[in-house]
C-alpha cells in the first residue's frame, strides 16, 4: 500500500520528500526537541539516511517505522512529523515531533486526530499505543487530550541519556475512539 496523504483543516500529512530534510534536520537538532528522544545530535546526513531507508511504497509493513511529514496545506512547508510503527497486523505505535516555533498551536493534536482516524477507520486497526518519558509533560498532555488512557507507569525501566528514567505507556482502542 502506498503512504497516504491525509488532509486536515490546516495541514497535509504525507510522505517526506528530499525538500523537507533541511527543516527536519533543523528542528531535530534543537536540544529541547531531542531532550526526550532517542537522538542527541542530529545532522543532515542522519536525516538523509533516515529518508533513504523509508519504504513509502510499502506502507504498513509489520515491524517497520514510517515518518510522516505534517506540512502546511497551502505552502507545503514542513511543521513537524508523526512516526508510525506497525507492531503487528492489528496494533500500531505512534510518536510526534513538532518544530518549536509551531508548538502549542494544536498542530500535533490536529495531525494526530487525522492519523488516528485513518488507522482506525480506514485501516481498521484495533489498538494504538504511545510511550513517553514520564517527565515529558507536553507529550503526555497531548496524548491525554487525544483521549489516550495511561495504561502503565514503568519505574526506571530505561537507562536514558545518563540516568534511569520512568516511562508512561498510553493506549487507545478502536472502540474508544469515538469518546476521544
Ligand atoms: C509533544 C509535542 C509533540 C506536542 O506538540 P504540540 O503541537 O505543541 O501539541 P498541541 O499544541 O497539539 O497540544 C496538545 C495538548 O497538549 C497540551 N500541551 C502541549 N504542550 C504542552 C506543554 N509544553 N505543557 C503543557 N501542556 C502542553 C496542550 O495544551 C493541548 O491540550 P488541550 O488539547 O487541552 O488544549 C511537542 O511538544 C514536541 O514536539 N516536543 C518535542 C518532541 C517530543 O518530546 N515528542 C514526544 C516524544 S514521545
């Protein structure tokens, strides 16, 4: 299946193109964006390598991660991205990163609502999960405002950037989507 292009009121959610990589590198390399993420430094070569590995022609392969661009629907300028991981045939993990200048403007929320609609209503997935650092207030507030349930608080389950850290796991079932 091809990677979808989803339209929202303000955004297009689509596959990345080479033209997005400069902005992608710029926001990923900012310390406040990297703080709770798997990377510390991020450069253009990292962005290019991630982009080249992405199989956008075969969206939905179990085990694979896909990075989706959130772009302004008029200018097509990159504002942030969504990450989608197909855990198995029925369950999907998602993640979010929004460029600092675009944060707290409901960019992640509007994009995630569209993605959840696509995953549940078009692909008919059963359950969507997300894991976040327990100190990442923006991330867990976003998940709660989308209607995700906190299912777990893992205590010091991850040795992360020099210290043991806690994580929350959140989930939403297809049957819970309407209440979100
Ligand atoms: C987490 C992140 C994606 C949120 O994106 P965003 O576009 O700023 O979030 P939104 O504007 O859509 O906000 C969604 C909700 O979260 C709340 N929220 C967002 N940022 C917040 C913050 N810093 N503090 C408290 N609440 C916050 C909003 O108030 C909103 O709640 P509401 O629906 O009740 O109004 C963004 O902060 C980010 O990219 N952080 C860096 C990368 C990261 O850590 N990603 C998560 C990894 S798991």
